[in-house]
C-alpha cells in the first residue's frame, strides 16, 4: 500500500488519539535508518521513543525472534517459562533488585510498583497508601499512572482520578519532606524526566531522597522505563547517583521493540506480594523474554555501555557548540543517549521537528519546547555529525524567520 491509502484507512478506522501524525509510513529499517513507502531514508534519533535499543534488523535480535517464533510464542504463566526465569536472573544479577515481575508496558510496570508499595504496608497492618510523585513527571496513561503523573493536561479529561497521589516540584527535597504524612508509603521519581523535557535529577536530590525515605520508613521507587537498559550510558539510571531504589520499573528498551515491561524489587519488599495479589496473561511470555534476553546480553557485552557514554558525550558537546552559535537555545542536558535541547519560545520546536524530517532526520519535541534525542544505542558518530550539520542549517533558517 502507498502512503495515501494507509492514511485513508487510518483516518477512517483508527481512534484519533495521536492528532495529526507525521506524514510518513515506514516500511523497513536497517541499523539506525528507516525507509518509508516511497523509498526515502531517514536517520532515526527517536528510536520508537527510546525503544529500539539495537536499532532495526539487528542480526542477533532478528535471529532470536525468528528462532523463538518457530518454537513457542506464548504459554500461560501457570507454567514455568525458561526464558522468563533466565531474564529475571540476568536482571537481578546486574541490578540492586532481588525479584522481578514481567508485564507488557511501562504503564503496567508502574501500576505494579504502585500496588507493591501499597501491599508492603498493608502486609504490616499499616494504613499507608499515598505516593509522592513530582510535577512534570510522566508515569503512564492508565488511570492510576495518570494520577501519578504530575501534568494536569493529561489528567483533566479523565477526572475523577484515583486518589492517593501527591505532586511536588522536581529536584526539591524540602517539598518532598513537607508532603510526607502518616499516610505516605513511597516516593516515586524518574532519574531523568523524559516526557517532561529530559530533565535530570541532581545527585544531591537523589541522595537526599534515599536518606529521607530511610529516615521516614517509606519506600523509594525509580521509574526507569525510559532511563533503563543502557539509555544513559549505564545499565540503569540510578547508577549515576550512588543510591539504590527499593523498587524500580523497566519497559521501552528492554525488548528492543518487542513489548515487555518489568518491575524489580528488593526481597524485603517483594515478599509482600503473595499468590493472587498480581498477575498477567501476556506478560513475560516466551517470545518477549527471549527477545529481551538478546537485547540485554548485547547491551552487557564488553565495551557497549562505554561506547554509549562516549558517543553521548560527543553528541552533547556538539549540541553545546550549537548553543554558542544560537542564543535561542536555552539549555542542553541529559546523560548518555538521552539528551534534550530546550529552545526559547520564539522558536517552535515542532517546526524544527518538521523541517528536520524534510531533511531526512527523525527527532521529536517534548516538555517545554525541548528537542529530544533518544537514538538507538548503536548510533554512530557519522550519523550525529550529519544531524548536527542539518540542525545548524535548520536553526539558521528558523532564526531568520523569528
């Protein structure tokens, strides 16, 4: 089918929840490049919104999926699943966690973490259920994770939302301390706010959060849906801060494009979940777990994360050079290959996204007019150089029009 036919079908039969989509339908990908139905190539700096960890058509992931699909796609969690057990073991051995539960998405992972935090205190006969989250956060689009999300624009159409969530400013430890009450069971934060505009937590803030939670006897949850699986140059975002969460969540990059999520907890919390407390039909199925094993094994190979860190630093430095040339660039921030460039309101980030698409580059705009770059973790310096050159030309064009 050509693009026009696909667009007509979509507009006739699909819910219009994504507004005006970008005018492209992709047919296939190779490495960090996507090709549309007209054969036009695009260098991808979004990676399915931080999902396609190994890019497109990666030989290890491709062959793993083909081989597993010929054996077993799905079976019930009423039975033991080899790849599920192996993946849980690999995650535990490479993290601060002790137990893992697999689901299908980041929202499900965060729902599970919320349930676990509440169940932990329920099992102790303590009426603690409130969770403190931050303004500008994003934790998902289910009713509970929407309530946890600190952005009113996402919440307003669906009120009344589930209760039990308190929102405070990000990177403000005093605000967290003032919000704690006898009902508080946990604090939940993203190490880097992704949808909020790629805003990292400070080391001081994260260390103070850990101490505050310890002092108050409440749990610390890290939403690592976007920061996990090597995105920041370390396997997990929390590793940048010298602290460990009691629970953390994963999704996006874990399956390299195959839907899978997880929440991981330390033993003292995990034991609160008992048979019947939680479950899933599709979560942790053989195909998803086998794909995730291939992704995680590749990310853990010697030199992989070091390369993400090095390429990310080079990328940030080149963006900072652009900042020196264009005064409407307010800030460049991020870690590894999770990078944001915030623009003044005089320049439309969305227009830059469209112009870069015309130039053959896929980027997106998040938060407060922030260009977000979350490419596949296999991105090469040559791809970044090409992006920077075109971004500079796009900025020059826009600054003339401002």
